[in-house]
C-alpha cells in the first residue's frame, strides 16, 4: 500500500501515511484516523441495554440463544436484571 499523501513510499504509519509524510508538520492533520484510532478519536460508547431481562438459566441453550439475538441487535449482552446463578434456588 502506498502513502495517501505522497503516493510514493510504503505506508508505515497510521492514517495511511509513510514515515516522512506522517512526521511532516501539517500533513498528518489532513487525513482522518482509520480503524481503531478512529474509534479512539470518536470515543467508545456502550451499546444500549436490552429491552428486558431474561429468565433463562445461565449457561443454558436458551441463554445462549438470547445472547446471540442480543449480539445481532447490537445491544449489551447482559441486562443487570438477568437471572444469575446466585438468584436460583439450590
């Protein structure tokens, strides 16, 4: 991959820039961060909570299905009121 700025050197720095362009004053600021650094620039946000807690027993197939559905929807995997092992009778 070649540098986004000079189109000559091999990319070796973030933002798709070569070493020389990355450290040249004013060049780095012209290109937005890519990938992980872009997420750092924006900031991490917690996904929303699931709409309701589940009564599925932890480790059960039902709980795994609930977790898979939550992951597909992009919400947090665990709701604070989900059933926990400590909540179950012996």
